[in-house]
C-alpha cells in the first residue's frame, strides 16, 4: 500500500493543470472558474488530500507555533501557566510545543536551538535553576524571535518579563507568621542569582526588620527546594542550640519536606513549629496539617504571557518593547501557621 501523502502536484497531474491553479482552487479563489474549483475539491476529497499546514504557514512567514520552556511540567504552578498559554493560543489557532528542562542547563540550551530551527514564532520561558548564562535566548532574539520570560526571568536580556511580586509575597508570608506569634523564623532559600529566590529572601529579611526582629544569617538555609532538601535542612535546624519556631520556605516542596520530618520527630505543627510554603501546589490543602502558602496565579501568568506575545506579533513595525509586568501574589492561610498558643 502506498502511504505517501497526496500533494498539490499530484492533483495537478490528475487534472492536467498547474499546481498554482490547484492551490488557488483549494482556496476558493474566484479567479478560478467554478467548474475547476469543483473538480479540484472533488478530486482532493477522493485522493484524501490534506493541507500541509506547516508548509502553508511558512509560506505566509509564520509557523503558527509557540515554544514553551519550563523547568518542571509536574508542578501545579507551571502546569497552570501552560494551561493559560494554551487557552489563549488555541483561540488564536496557534500550536504550543512544551519543553521540560528539569532545571538542566544543557537541555534548556538545546530546546532553544530546536525551537529556533523549527521556526517557532516565539518562545515563552521560565529559566532553569542552574541557568546563569542566557546567551541562547539572546541568540534567538537576534534572529527576530520574541522571547517572553515568566516567573524566573533574566535582567540580562532585552525581553518582556511576567513576574510575581515575590518580595511582597515573602513579606506577607513572614509578617503572617510574626502576627501568629512566631519569632525565630528560618528561611529555605534558592540561589540568589535567580530573581524569584533573591526577592523572596529579601522580602523575608525586610519583614523581620519591620517587626523589630534582627535577621539571623544562620537561619537562612540554601537547598534544592525539593522534599529531600526540606527534610535535610529541617534536620539541621533542629540541631541548633536555639532552633527556629517557624519556617518560611521559598518552595512548597521543601516546606513539605519540613512538615514530614517534623511529624516524624513528634514536633507539633503549628503549636511548636509554624510552616509557610510558596506556590500553592495542590497538595498543600491535602497535607495534615494543611499547608499555608503563597498563590502565584499561574493560570493568569500564562494568559498574560501569551496575550503579550500576540500583541507583539500584531505590531506592524516589529518593534519589540522590553518591559516587566508584575502580578500580586496572595497568601492562602491554612492550618500549618495558625497561632502557636491555640
């Protein structure tokens, strides 16, 4: 059986006409006679002809494709961002290619190259945990491909950035713990070279200072922000001469690690130790006790990212305007941070 795809040239040979005539007839061009249009449509149906959308889009100068690069698909925040991007893109009849880096720098670089070679019309990306050099993204922009960063962004690139106010998110999280009666608050931090973790740490410090608490550098613990990192960091904190009475984590996953280890040690949450995470992952309302967290509005961030991309695509002068859009996070209060004395 011949499984070769039927082409416009095949139709033209059967009808003894030119591929150009067939192409115009398929588009219902009125310059082509009604009889020829009907003959072409009939034969196309008989021979199972399907429009090659990729070739058609490329002839129009666009691939109708957006590349989305995320560190982890299985995180609720990133899956919500992707959902927002897809919903907007679907309405615009654009396809979305999703690339997952697992915070691997080499993968991130390769995915950018792949999207460029695939003629993606744009790239929406959240950079990886180990990404310090963003030249691969700058190279894509030099080729005329718009790059929009969301959540984890780079100030070293002339791009559009969609971010949460992570400083404010951390500030309201730590202020909440202080208002609940906690005073010696530890922080699980990510790398300072990434905007989200640097801002969360600075918000943590500022909240302490504004409430008359002197920040203790020993209570800032850097880890990989995974469950295992939360476990090991909590174990270390409990060995201090004066352990903390609360933990603010830059990630729900390391907060979960802290919660699990504390429960294993018989430490009561929130009476003996308060916990607040960041991202409002779905599991945070299912743990026992449920976990207080900061909601980052992932779906809305995805929508903003896609809408801004299409706004740029609609510009006639191709003048890509670098700018930063900031969303306000929201504190979701649950059981893990309620007043110690209750």
